[in-house]
């Protein structure tokens, strides 16, 4: 059993949401429940999760849109959709949005558990959460916002840390600019965009002591952290 695995559960049916949360907690999971897609996305950006269970039909932001937003800032976290729909087209849309599996309501609790366990077994190496990362010659500890290079330690601001953590988790892959703005600043408007560019410049300055590390601008898309 994957005891201690943190799950983000987005389900707008209050009774079903609490039932699922109680059941999964009884099986050893840590479960955070959100009752619409917008709240779920806020929780995702402010927490640390290893698995997402998303209802497809939700107010504020539907599950498909939520999955796409999550996938823009985390390419590897497993996503399981819950839906009342069973049409082939709906399932294809879910998989194209980044779903790892699809469960049609009504379903047995034990089937949900079996699906989660199977996905975690298959993806456990990809979703392992790190207390620290090695970026070239720099050690990075996101939980305490510290960078260590040789004998020097530097403390990151909250936004520097949020931005670097996303870059590191998506190392060698493009981190979408608009999705990152929504995740960290809450809005992808022009002024927030300018603010993010300032923080990217600050991170480049912090990391430049190691010439093997580079944050690239990918025109029209976003940024990429590359370690040579």
C-alpha cells in the first residue's frame, strides 16, 4: 500500500467527495478535497501532491481544463479522471488532456483503490518527491528555500523558490509561460509577466556561478532549465 501518498481529490458532489476522502484516508493516503476546479488548482499550486483524482464535470473549472493546467506545470504527476460519462469521445479527450486512467461512475471503492495502486506502481519512480535536488554543482532544498554552492548558502524568496522548483521539476522540458504565471502569480497579465521576467533574471544571476546550468528562453512558449 502507498501509505503517505498525498492525493488531490477534486469532486463537486459533497457527499461523494467526503466518502472518497474518508475511504482513501482509511487506506493510508493523505487526501486534500476541493469542491470545484478553481479551488483544486489553487490547492495544487500551494501544496505538494503525488496523485490527482479529478471529476470531469465541475463548476468554476472542469476536470479536463484543470488537468491541462496541471500538466503544463507538472508533466509527470498521475491523473485519474472520475466521470459520469462513458462515451469514447469523452475518454479520448481525457487521455489527450493527460489522464493516466479513467473511471466511470458509479464504481466500487475497491476498484478505485486498485486503479490508484496500479498507477502508482507504474509511475512511482517518476513521481518521487525530492527533499533536495542536485543541479550541476548546486544543491537545492525547496522546502527550506536554500541553494548550496561550494561553501556558500543562499536563501531564496518565496517566488524565486516557487519558480525554480517548477523549473527543476520540469528540467530539460519547456515550462509553459502562461501556465507558470497562473500557477505562481494567479493571472497571466502583462504586469505579472514583467515581474516573472525579473525573477527569471534573478535566478540566472544566482545560478551563474555554475557554468553548466542555463535557463533558456523558448520563444513564444516559456523557459527551459538545462544542465549541460
